[in-house]
C-alpha cells in the first residue's frame, strides 16, 4: 500500500470508507460521569450511549488517544506515506498526542523511509471526513506527498463547517451554558446556527425551530463559500447524529441552491454524537 490515512474517531466514516484499507481510525474514549466509559470504536452503540447520556446528571466527555496509540497506528501502517488527521487542536488533545506519537515513531525507527504528516483539521466530524476523503482523492489522482500536504493545508484554511446542534443539554451539564439559558432556548424552540472558524466554535445566528435553522445554515454555507458558482468542484460532506432523514433534507436544501462535485453522508460515531447531540447535523464544504 502506498498511502494510509489515519484519523481519530471524530472522523465519521461511511461503511464503505471503513471497509477501505487505506483508512485507519484511532479511537477516543467516551465518558459519562465517573462510572461509565467506552472506547469509540466499531463496538460503539449510539442508541445505548444516547440513552445513558440523557439519563445522566453529568455531561458526556471525551478523552483523547495516547501518543502510543498513534505511534502503533503508524507502525501497523504498511504504507510509504502516512497522513494523520485529527479533530481541531482547540477542541481536544488528540492532535498533540498524534504529533508526539509521530515523533516517538521516528525516534524508534530512525531508518524508516515513511513520510508522515500530522494535520489538525481545524474541524470535527464532517470537516474531518471531508479532509480524509480529499487526501484519498488527491492520492488516487497521482499527487505527490508534498503536493497533498500543501493542498490539504490550503483546504483546512478555506473549508466551511456549519452545524445545528440537536440539543444544548450536554453543554449545560458540562457547565458551558446556564440552566436558565438552556431552559429558555428549549421553551422557545431556539436553534443556534454554529460555525467553526480556524477550529474555534462560534454562533452565527439563531432561529425558531430546527427546519428554519437548517434552511439558514444552508444559505449561510453557500454565502461563505462565495456563492453557488464556487461549489461545482467542491466535495460536500454531511454528518448526522441518529437522523438520516434530516441529513437528506439538508442535502436537498443545499441542492436547491447549488451543485457539488460529490456528496457524502455519514452517521456519527461517539465523539460527534457527544458534541452535536441527538438530531444534530454538520456540513463541510
């Protein structure tokens, strides 16, 4: 194999991509309170986790992989080129762990000819998925290691990631929003439209009801990429937490305004399930 793409489990792959030997996931650990933890791998049960999270008074959290886990993933990669993409370094220690893991590999195997690059995606879920697919597309198009690195670094700076959360409850449980604000938002059916800018999450607007929020998210996404004339050659990725119909609705709304080179939809694994919550939808262009 000439290349391997390693991502942490905030990269929500489709079943087809999971079966593709070019991709390897290094899982985070999911925690609810002090009494329950689970590895975010193929054994992750989204339905069970959402139920436990709803019933817990404490918010769900994540713990990043160890540097050793990343080092071992590199060791296990029978590839000349290794590309590692992680959730934004502003959201998790996963990127720093990957950097240290790559350093450990290079120290342990000084004569290795592997070319290794670690990227902080400045994103999560759909954004990370978009970048991983883009690496594969570039390699299949015959791009060199240095060309891929340059193009992915450029894409990280320009990619637009917008999302509508399924709920604000986990933010409340983790002390990031007051109970009063969450109560008012829930009572008034207010849904914030969020964006990731250089890996940091910001609120753009808020709307009454999820459908209005989604429609506005779609409009803002097209505006932020410079209009529909700039989307024809772009990859669109959509990830969702337990709501495939809503993801399809997002796709349909986007296609009313623009066309895309390729569209990929994926359900979330554990990390994104925590962040976006049940019913959440994320898009990356």
